[in-house]
C-alpha cells in the first residue's frame, strides 16, 4: 500500500532530527485545524472530515493513492454563500482506492477532496489549468433551470471509469464562507469495512497473539501480563557483560510487578526505539518512557547479533529480533528461543524480559491494538442513527466542554466563527486531539441531500444552534440548507449514506508504515526506458512483459515478505534495494546470471541481488539453518577451489566446477533455488530472501538512510543496433539520470565494496541502476527531482514516462 497526504509541503521533505520517523506527516499535521474538527462540529453535527490550509494557495492538492474517480465537479466560478459574495468553492473529487496491506489482505477505501478552487481562480493566482488532468479543466454542466444563477453550483458528474494515480494534481485549495481550506475525508463502506477489519483486533480489549501472520506490518507491540520477572542482564550473561558475544549493559532487576505493561517497539535509521506504559486493571495507562529507549545501531548490526545469539539458524533469530516472534514456521524446527528486550517496567527502572514467554501477546500495527488509541464509535440509538446530528455521549461531551471553556465568548451567527472556537479548544488540548484521531466513526455522510430538512431539524430546536438565534438570524437554518445542497452530490456515487470514517491524516500516517506492494503498484516500479553501459551508452525500452511477467507475478509476494522481514519498507530503502535488484535481474527478466564465461561460474549470480561466489552461497545457507548439512570437508574443498580460482582465473572453471570443488547434489539444488526463474514448484523464497540476507550482511540500510542528495546528470546515448535495419539512422542524443552518492555507496557495497566512498572507482551498471533507483523513488516516495536549473520541482524523473498499470 503506497499512500501520501493530499498536500506535500516542502518543509516535510526531510528532518535534521534522526529520531523523527515521518517528517512529511508532521509537516501536514501543522496544516490541520485552520477550521473544522473531526468528527463533530461546534453545533454537534457530524463532521467526519478535517480542514487543511496549505502555506500557499498555489500548493497543489494531490491524489493520496492510485484510484478510480467516482464523482467530481468542476466550477468556473465561486458560488454565493447567501451573503451576496461569491466566496465558496463547490468543486470536488471523490476517489475509490483498492490496494493490499498483506498476502491476501485487500482493502478498499475512499478519499474526498472538497472545496477545490474554481477555474477562474487559477488566472488570479498566475497558475495555468494545464497542471490539471484533462477532465478537470472543463466546467461541469450547470442545472438547466438555473444556468446563470451564481448561487447554484454546477451539477456533479459521475467518474465514468476515469483513473488517477498517486500524487496526480486534483486542483488548488478553494474555500467556503470566504475561509480558504480543503475539506478532506477518508471513509469505507460498511461492506468494505467489515471485510477488512473483521480479521483485525480492532476494539478487542483482551487480544491474543494472532495465529495468522499474513498482515504483520508497522511497529511491534507486546502486552506483558503482571507477575513476569525483569532481569538486570539476560540469563547466561558472563561477567564481562556478554551473552554469546553480544553486549548487554547492566540494567535493573525486579521479581515482578502487579500490573501489565504495554510495549511499543520500532526501528528507524538503524536505531531501535521502545516505549513502555504501565497498564492498570482499571484501564488507565501511564507512560514510563518520556523519551523512547534508544538502542543505537541495533538494526544495522542485527545480522551480526542474530548470527551470535542464534547460531543454529540466524534467519529465525533475525525475525525474533525484528518482531519478537516468528512470522513463518521456524527453519530450525523450534519456535522456543529466548528473545531478550530492554524495557522500562517502572519510572526510572529498566530491565530485560524474555519475549519467548507464550503469555506475552505479540501484535503489530496491522492489528489496530486498542491501547494505541483505536476505537470504533457508533450510534446505538437507531432513532437518530440516520440523521446528521451526533448523539454519542463521548463526542457530545467534548463539544460541550469546549462550549463551557469558551462560555465567555458569545455564540456568533457565523457558523465558521464558532467552528474556530471548537478548533482552538482542540488545538490546545493535545490529549483530546489525540483521542479524536483514533476514533473510527460510523456516521451518515453530509453530502446526501435526501431529507435534509428532517436530518438537521434538531438544529431548529430551542436549544439548537439556529433555534437559539431565531430572533437575530431567522433565515439562518434555511440559508444553511440552501448552501449545503450546492455541495451535495451523493446521487452520483451509488454508495450507502452511512459509512465508516477515519481521521484522514491518522489513517494515512498509520498505513504509511505498511510498505506492502500490490500488483498494480509493483508493476509501476519497472521503468519504461533504461540506460545500458556498453562501448557506447545505449537507451532501450523495457517491454510490459518484464513489468507483469512470470517473475513479477511469482515473486512479488516473496519480495514483499523480504521487505517486511529486513525492514526495507520506507520509500528510500525500497528504492535503493530495487535500483539494484531491477538492474541485476535485467528488469525482472531473469533471476540467474547464467554466464558460463564468468571466471566464478558455476557459482555465478542468482536471486534479486545476484548472490555470487561459493562463500556467499554458504554464508546464506548457514544463515537459514543449513550449517550442519554442509560438512567441514566440503567447506574446505570449496575454500581451496576458491583460493585456486582467485589466483588462476584463466583456469577458474576447472577448480570451481561442482565435481572438483566438492559441492554436493544437495548444494547444487539449493543453489538453483536461489536463481530459479519460473518453476513455481521449486522454492520461491530463496531469490528474494537471499537478497534480504545480503542487504543485512552488507549493511546496505546504513547507506540508504543517509540524506539522498540527487544530482541531475546527462549522458549521450543511442539505441541498440537494429539487426533488421542496421543502416537506419541512430544518432547520439542526450539522456538524463540522477546520481546520488548514498545510493552509489549502497550499490557498491553489494557489487564492489572497494568502491564505497570512492566516486571514481567504477563498478558494473551504475548508471542503469540510477534509472531504476529514480523510478522507484518516484513511485514509492514524495522526493522532488532537480530540473535543469537545479530546482527541486519535478515529481517524476525528467525525460522519463511513468509506467501505468
């Protein structure tokens, strides 16, 4: 699932603070609460969206994910809000998104972008409408009975099969009642909500570790029941503070505590972070870590750590260190392995606890654990469940508290003035703000015009908003209904009127932790055109068959599992991995180098990062628990053969041949597993998992996590020779690629380690890798690419066309 916010402020492109996990979402959070509060308005109407105000009105509103257009409206002019001023924007786009969060875990949701700027406003801002997709450049038809009435919005239109892609521009921010903002919603239909969330632990107050791990992503969570011991050092630690050669600093010990612990664990920039809460039996929670416990370089060194602590099968140990449990059956045949983690069990008291205790519940963000604030909110009173007013006491109390807190300020006839009061209350009360963000609310949409008078009738009650101002503003309710109808469009959607709504920024922030790629998302990663280094630089097309062929089809899920296991889930890490893997597999055309001319044949490259040389194959087999299956005599024979081949490459084949090197039939079969292209009856795990192993062993993440400074480069290239028309004109033309020293070092680490840090040390296929890297960055992330003047303004690599699924 690839998702991003509807606004991409420049301030969110990076952070100088290495502890900040998602600077883009932090920046977008600052744009919220210009007006409008999720999920309730000042007058206790449902308001299941938020209002966002960008720093500049020329900032683009963008699609948050690939989607189908369900309905839209394009306005030429602003409409009159009833005050005599054309100060309200009725343009909108509604999108449907279908993607995946795990193996067999599809999800369908919708995003709504309301109050998009009218076309006349573009010229006033000096922005051309050519930034819009073609279908959003033509005004929607006006109702025939009021074609010249400025108070009547154009008719909404059905999407009719139109599609947009993530980051496509949908418009600029308009406003309502003269206040500039985007009204933004994310929701699911009841059917789609049940299909997805019924297999999570949402609202389960007594969760158990899920038996299935098809959908494990994001941060890890542990519920430690009362009575568990905490140790100053793990059992078996020696006097010098080491357990099997791994340092474990001395902490504190405690026989037990009489309360449960809630523990959150995550990795970022190579460090491990842990938050802990004391969880009392009455439901109250107390944060014990004012700052997360930070274990520096824990992840970068996790391959070595796993190799020492879990020598029998480091791969299994790697999963335990990442997730606290095995996501798949353990290779070593046992799941019972001590996994010591560093936690705070009381204020100022930290110790170690063993996660292998079956009574400790292991969860992830995929489970939506209740103690992280997720809560379903639904009206139980069927009498009012279909009207537009909120009757949930918990939400009514928040609005009431705000009104009492601001009681010294008289209610204004201007509804937006009062909305600002509620916003200011929420903005200054972080606990309330965070609580609202976790609410998932079942509520009626406000964009359905059926029975408006009845749905909002309680606003006219003596204690209702318009009832209280009947003398001063007798037409208030009618004006409200009249303007609301100009925005409504539900008859174009075929959707039910009652939906499940999310705080949209919290939804986006949460699912950005996922990183699982759907089939359509995966297809877009393969460039349409690439560069290839030969005697002369060549440019050539990549056919659709590479992007959607058998390797893409058969190995997408194993690759996704590899990304999850080795924490290659943020856009920059995935782009670094894929920039190399796409080039090394010849753009998903083959998983085996199969080059008998190479001196190291038959131990030539296989898998997504082309595992090469006998010693690396053996390191991988040792990693996945096959150490005892390879005799010392065989190891010695292979080492001797490799030594002879290194010194006599002219005759290397004779030394490295399976019959001469001592390789067994079993080893030959394992080796073929790593590079098997299409035979799905063989092992589909090894081609991807071996690449993850190599990523971890060579510490590629430490390069991928460095600031990515892109430099625009040019090169002269021509097409490969057309053997059917060898005399056809084939001039050299300029082609563009993007160099990045962090990416170059990551690439060198798995190809030619001697070139790390040395930009003048050549290694194979770097420019081609740059093409794949830039493509993946554009598809997966939000980084801007520099233009010819060096300005970071391009969302897609220059001189390239996106591949559309």
